[in-house]
C-alpha cells in the first residue's frame, strides 16, 4: 500500500487498504507499507504517523515500512544511465511552452528545442541541478520517448524537477525530486513486489510504468530479477462525501473543522472519533467489493454496516429526551428498588446493569396519548404497556396545567409481568 504522506487517510483509502492487505492475508503474502514521499512541499511527518496509526487501528499489519526517499540515490543513478543512453534530457523551457508542445489527446505533440541536447550537456546540467546551482523552474529532466505518442503521458514525461524545500526525512540533502511516475514503478521494482495495485485513474499510466520498468531492468536485472505488474480497480466514491485531500486540507486550514480528526470529517481518524469501529469499516469494504467500473456507493451502506456492528457489541442505556412525569400511584412512596437490565440483547456475554425504579419516573411525551385508536400500542388512558426491564403499568388519569398541557400521568402497576401486552416503553 503506497500512500503519499500529504494528508490523513479517508474512507476512500479503506478500499485500497482492504484490497492490498486482504490479498496478502488470502495468499499469505507479505504486504509492504511504502510512503511515496517525493514532494517535500506537501508532506509532513505528522501525516506519516497518522497513516500508520489508522492502518494499525483497522487491524492490518505491514511486513515492511518503506519510503521512496530511501531510493533517491538509486533513482538518480538510473536517471544518469538513461541520459547516457540518450533516453532522457534536460529541458529548459517554461511550463507554458512545454504544455503547448505537448499537444492534445487528438493532436500530436511537437519536439521542443532542447530535445536533442548532447549527452554531455545533459549530464552537466543534471549534475548542476542536483548541486543546487539553479532556481526552481529553470530546468527539468524529461524521459525521451515519443512526442507524437497517442498516450499523452508518454510524450516525454517529466522525471525530475527542482524543489528547494526541506524533506521530512532527508532534510536538505536533495534539491531535485523525482516525479511520481518515475518513482512509483521503480520503487516497486527495487522492492521486488509482485503486484502494484492502484485505482482506475492510473490505468493510462500503466504504459509509462512499464516503459520505465523495462529501461531500469536492462541495467539491474541481475540485482533485481523480478518485474512487478500494475493492476487497477475502481476507486471508492461515497455519496455526499468529500474525497479530495486538497479540499479536506482547505477545511482544516480555514478552521471550518477542528482538525483532520474532526468527527464531521470522512477521514479514518474522524470516523474513529465519531464511534465507527474497525470491524464495521472492514465489513463495508468487503461488501463494496472490487470492480473495474467507477460508481458511487450510497453512504447509507456505510451507516448500515456501523449500525449492524454496534447492534452486536454496544452496551444499551435508556434516555428520555422529551420527558413527561409518570406517577405510579400504587407504588410505595419513598421506596426505590434496583432492577436488572441487559447491556445488550444481542450479546449474552455483555451481562447486566442495575437501574433504579421508584414511584416517580419519566417517559417520552410522544409515547402517551389520552385517546388513540387500536393501532397505537404505546401508553393511553385505560390501556396497559410494559416498562422495559420493569413492570406492566396502566394509565388511569392525567394532570394538566392552566394551558391544558399534560404535566403528569397517573398510573398503577402490576407485579405480574407474565401478562402479554403489545407495547413496551423505555423510561
């Protein structure tokens, strides 16, 4: 699983996590956690720590903790070999000029003025880029593939750019940083993994992934004999849910939320604070499954999974939100007894708790009507209901204030709890 540490993981990442670690468990194969940390402008150690915490909380354990930054020197060495073989060159144009030359999906690109620089000049410029002699934007290193290629990603993609930012692991050791497409596949190759799993938007990248991989394989096949494969799946899109880390970051920076772990956020840490369980999230991912076509999953499915899980595990308590006083007239004044209430009807091992019962208790206002038809099974005058974990009561009369609002309901109770009544009320 190769996240970029530029934000917290959100619910959308759980599918990729579940697929990667789920396949590892199924085939008893090790799964690496690799941080694609190639952009120091956006990455922080805080995000690294949060990602590890979230994956562990979900119940997964990685075999190796790896970083793309560990391979910066090897990537640089391979880039030098590509330059020597005439397969990479330094371009000194503006980004606007390069964009114009790149063409469109229906129109081929054109060669830039620096595409045929000599190997010696390219090596000299690239070494000076690494030494920090140039400013950001002055030069980039590009792969020399085909500017007329039908796949725009193959039209001389950028391999390195100058970024004079401190890296959270390497500090100021480097001032040139490899691009994602150059780093990702080669990191897979160095680690000798079998499969690199990613979402469908990276399917057009597979051709470039394979091209880079084949080039470095020719240099290092003795040291790294296995070639990884990239495979894609549909990403998880959830209705009514923001899945963009950039937009989530803006919510944090603008203090719309208290942080990445705000319970309103769709981040894993936010869901954790909201009360979601690892079991519920894993069940959700399992239910969604793997597909090759993008679709939107209704958030109701996620909510169903957490309800189903909590229904089996959460202890129950009773609360009355809009109370009306209920007086049990034949219950002794001053007496209080402690009744047993099960903590979870779905789980016998959850045990019981004690709840106090006395002459005066409270029920929800909406659970009582003076007059109601035969389909109203809650409390009404002259009818009986069961108080949950307590006795059966019968409403005898009501007490009202000057405005006609009910202030008290007077009832009698029966110790014969074996009687069958249709309604049960919490209190």
